[in-house]
C-alpha cells in the first residue's frame, strides 16, 4: 500500500453566489456603497460577486411630469445595472420617504424598513439575479408637496456578471508563504482594467506584485506575492472593488475588504537524498524527521509548495488517478494528512513503510512519515506554511497550489497586466 504520484480525488473520512429603466419617474442610480498523493496533473478559494463605476444621476418626476423630489436605487452601476445578491437601498434625494413597496414579477414583495429620519429604506433581504422589480415610493418634498414615484428595474443575471473567489478568510491567521489568490468564474478579457481594481496593502509595507495565470481547471487566476516571505505579525488587507468594471459583455459587482494576519514562520525543508525533513520555527531548527519520498518515476515534486489544508483521515485510491495493476492501492484510512498540492501531494503517516524512513524512497510522490512524526508535523504546520523539497527532479508548476516561490522575482513581476 503506497501513495500515488499522480493527482486524484481523495475522499475525507472526516470533513472538519438589460437593465431597462422603467418609467421616467425614477432613477436607478449607481450609488456604490464589493486526495491521494500525487505529483502530476490532476486540482483549490471563496466566492463573492467590474466601464469603471461612478454614481448615477437622479431623475425626478411624477407620472411623467417634473417635480422637486426624486429617489435613487442602490447598489447599481452606470445608472442602470442593478446589482443582485445585496440588500436594496432606496433614498430620497429631496424630502422624506413616507412608504416604499418593492415587488418582484411573481408578486412577492421585499420586506424592508425606513430609517428613523425618513431619508432611506433598506430591504431585509437581498435581491435576486435577473429579476424585474416594481418600485412604488411615496414621499413628501421639502416644500411639503406629496409625490408618488413608480418605476421598474431589473437586476443583472448570473450570465451577465463575473465574480472572483479568493483564498483568505477575514480575520484569519496564515503562514508566511501564502500568496493572495483570486480565481474568476469567467474569462477575463481586460486583465489590466481588472488588476487596477485589486489592491493588497500591509503593515509593515512590502514590495509585491500580481501575476496572471490559468488555474488548473483553465480559469483565469491572479496571485499576489511579496518579493520575500511575509514577516510574522504582518497585517494584510485585500481590497476588491470590481463594481461596474466591464469585462467584455460582462460586468463586475464585487466589493470586498478582507483583513488577515501572518502567523509565525514555520519552514520545512525535505531533502530527498538525505531522506529527511527539517522543520524550522522563526528561523530556528526545532526538529529533523526521517521521511520516505517518491521512488523512481514517481519522484516528489521539487521546489516550494505551500500547505493547502489538513485532514485527520482520508481515503487514498489509485484508481482515481488511473493507476492500476501492480502499482494499485486503496488506502481507506490514511492519517494526519497535510495537503501540499491540488494534484495530490501530501505529507502523511505511512506506517506500511516502517523501516524505510530515512533509508529508502518508496512512495508514489508523497512525503511519508511514521505515524507519531506525521501527527507532530500535522500539529506544527498551518495553512500557508512553506514546504521546500530539494534535490528532486521536476519543479512543481506555479499553478499547482500556491507555488509562486518557484518563479524568480523579476520574472514574476512581468506576469502583471500592468507591467
């Protein structure tokens, strides 16, 4: 029973998201308020729903005639494209709202409430995708005149928008080698325009750059990495402001801010010739472990990989990567699994290779350890920590997980659409 070099799907035993203005009586204004072990080809983020966005103009009127009071709808872009998946806000530009009714085409109304000063109304629930709504607002102008505003608008459909999924959680603490990575659900035709609306800042400040690539499933992806590993304790903020950004026929609707922190430095180095793993914490070696890495034709990837996840127990089945015959295996309860690539590279317990650790490379590409050492390593590392393999053969591809560190800095910077 051995671990595979080729990527496959593992099963965990524990498994710890046009615009037509209606009547001229209302403006829809753009108020922007966004497993098995493997080394080959074979798998990784969080979804959130970008002309450049600008506030739209208000249009006033009362059943076709001009008046002094108007209302606006947000969030929207370019005065017409209403963003779905968010609560709807109605504002009075002059005077106060007395009542607001927003009804979908099926007759279902959006619940909501007026602000205490009567200047705005916000729905209790998000609007739907590709849905036409009818709005009726009663309001009193500042001159005391009573007016009613009626209009209709349609939210963008899922086919009309593009979204990015990112790999950091708000408030998370991550390892020193984690790039910020965003994968888009639709092809990005104007990468420079999109990249201008992505921003990573940190304290202390670092030199960093974005680099565009294709994810393993062919989707457009852009990663940001600093020139060197992050320093422990660094505070990082990712900003996405894609609201109103045009991407061919698509439009962005995403505005997000994500703050996270860099944890302690845990750097592990695997020497496939010495068959050892050396683990250093904040620059000081704390332990050296005997390992067994990939055998001939199944060599463990060379270069820097980054911890993607940890699973206490998983099933590893070679059939999922097309390995049959004498090399086949089906390991139903592999313990203490630290994932390094989506193609299936893990560091994990391999008790079937007892006697080979530190002596013989016998796996199909994974880094095998004794059960006790695998548990120790599992407890020591976290998402974003680097694992560096030296003296092996092929270098892991940059998009196979977060392997940005295998590209030299000058080359990396040229991958920016703004370079």
